[in-house]
């Protein structure tokens, strides 16, 4: 997972390009944890593109920025284009490819067609900046779901900046904002602002899908997504939390381990032996199920234990890398951050993870309260629209902190088109063809036999709960010690914007502002009372939701304690 930095629209009459180049090198260095393998920079009088590389595909030749030798266009990318070979084959004319990088094709797609058309043909996770000196313009774009982070900012001289993480822009830009997922921005059409290219039918207001459940079709779509995302020239790993989502992804990946995806499965894999990883406090609920899954799929399994104190000691660093003070995100990210450090130490550079399934299939425990399929569908669309602020951010930044790339097959755009066009009434837990109401029945049913039944039908755990219930209890206890009642009474004066409502939230906000005290940084952080049940959602499914501020899965106790 690389780091990119760009300064665009430079006017030499207002800014010194040579000084900005020096500044760009300093800014890019703050992103080096994302890409420690090589650094590159392109600059002329009007633009600067910098790149910090984590080499995963074409390790030998894929250094960036990439250059079009014919027209001089320059490109810096953070991401993976899984269907790059098909895109190359579909180009209308010959181009002077310099590498086998999956990203280089973007240069020539830009040269041949309109952005909205070719962006919608790309299957991948990405954020990129393309500079076109011949036409005195540039293009910035981000993947459909926002799996890869991207921020933009403006300085006093009206130069436009883009960077993989907010920290690179803080202190240099007067205004910073997140670049919206599924959008692109053209320098010569700046008056149009961010232009949306990703417009799936299932996300249209008032649209309710009606496709019947076909287990074979659903299974094939997810298998294809996992297969695409095994495109890799370096050792990779599988994250297994012990729940159904990550376990299914791991089981599918294990079925493709023998052949090399980059060569159309025609040659032996470079890394046929797979390694799986789980993290938790000792005797955490997730660990034993994860061991069973690993044994079932024949993975070399690594169980990483952390202590409560190790987690507490890491909090400040976690918040620095996350660039967030969101309670749920920090709770779940800390164990993941510690796990990624161990994974990095073993030489693993890419992992597959299970993010997205709960948002697609209505997997959170509060979905048991959904009154009907339409309400459930509206909420899954809302959750997916905000995923870039939470789970995608957590997975990407927790792993990128230790130079590991996290890939998320459930958020593959082709799989989404299949899963999100299913009749949402079939996703209601009470409509499941199961002895008791259960979340994500269709996903579980489609992958019978892939993992042991006790994991396939296991009850949902929030990741921050599953690593050990005492983890959240310790966070609350620490906040109780650190934040007095008097501090809470003055919270609205100390933090008039996005005022924390609990001592735990106050504690995280304090840590955040030791790293990012600027108002423009605070404005970039999402703020909801609870990721699951915020007032913003206007959920009226159950009276118990109205005053809920604890985002733990255990908060929906009448569902959580049922068991299956």
C-alpha cells in the first residue's frame, strides 16, 4: 500500500517551484510507512508528483511516478488494478509500456477515452494523480468504495495538494478535506468540482432490488473476487478473526493457492504455502474458532496475543496513524495495528481481510430489529456509503502503518453488483431458513462445507469484542481514570466542535489533538454518536436505540446473548 503526494496547478508567479519540490520531499516522507521500498518524484514548473512505494506487483520495474514516453503524462498511484491485463488488451492502439505494473495502464486509458467510461471498467482499489503537461491539466480519482484513502488541500497561494494521508497536508494547507470515493476531479473542469463516476443502480434512492437468491451465483461472484485479488508477486497472508466473513475469504483463497493468478493459473504459485493470522487477548472468543478454520483449510496459523497494557501503550500511535478519534474505529484498530506489526516482521506484504460483509448482508446485530426489507436495504446502502470513514479506514491505515496492504474482496465492485441486487427481504435475519434468526444467512448458506459448521453458523461478534471483552472494559476503565467528571462537564467548552459524549471519546479526542490540533484536521474526522445506531441515521427500529452511545456489539444485548 503506497503513499502518494502531489502539488498541482502551481503558478510560478505566486510560488517558487524549486522550494515546493523541497517541501514535497519533506511531506512525502511522512507517508514512508506506507511505502518503504522506494521513493520517486516528478516535477516541472507546474506540478510535483511524489511516490513512496510498497512493491507488490512487478517488484523489479514498477517504481513510480510512471511516465508516458510519448506525450509526457506522469502518474502516481496508490492501489491495485486487478483487471489490468484485460484493460491492456482492450486498448485501442499500441502504447509504449515501460513496466509490468498493474497501474501503468491508467496512463493509456486516460489517453484514449473519457474518465467516466474507463474508470467504470477498472476493477481495483486505488487513489491516483495524473498530470497532463501537454494540455496543462491534471486528474485525481479514488476507487468506488474508498478502500484506499485520499485527501486534498489548498494552500494560501491556491496550489492544490493531494495525499494518501491527512498528516502530509497538515501545516501546509489552509483547508483539507477527504476526496470522496467513486469520484474524479479534472483540473481544466475545476468549476465542476468532484464528479461522480460510480453510480450503481442498487444505491439509487427509492430503488429496491428483487433478484432471487442463487447460492451458486453468489458463491461464484465471491470466488472470482478473491481470485482476482490474489494478484501478487510477494508473500501474502490471510486474516482470520474466527467469524464467518474472514473465514470464508480465507477458505476461498486456500483453494487458489497452487497456481499463479498473474499468469492465468498456468504456472505454479510462487508462494503456495499460505499463512493465516489471528489476534486477541489470551483466551479471547475469536482465537479458538480461528484455529479451527486454519486447520480446516491447511494454513500455517499464527496466533498473536497482546496484553491490555500493550494495547493501551499503543493508543497514541494508533490514533496518529488512523487520523481519527472515532471510538469504534480506535477500539478495533488497536489489536489490528499490533497484529500488522507481527505480520510485517514475518515478511508478509499483503493480506486478505473480511471487511464489508456486514454492510452488504445486514450482519450487525441491530439488523435483527429491521422492520422490513426496504428499511434493511436503505440501511445497508447508507452503511456502505460511509464505510470509507470507518472499516475501510481502519483496515487500510492500521496495515499501512506497518507497510502491509489489506485487500477486501467483499467490496469488489462486481461482487457488490451481485450481492446488493438480491431481494433485501431475504437478508432479514428472521427470514433465514435456519432454526433461529441469524444474520447473513445467504452468505453462510452459499459456503456450506468451506469452513466448519460451528464457525459457519457462529453468532456475530464485533471485532473489538471478539479480541477479548476485557479490551473494551479496560479502555473504559482507563478513560474513567484519565477523564474526571469535571472535565466531562466542560467538554463542550474544551471541544466545541464534535463534542465527545463519553469519557472514552474525550480521552481519544485529547490524544488526537496532541498530534493534530488544527481545526482543518478535526474537520476531516467523522463524528457520530454510534457507528451502528447514530442519530444521523434516523433509525426508529427500536426504542432502545434512541439513547445508545456504546457502539459495541454487546450493546444490543437481547440479540447478542441469544447464541445459536
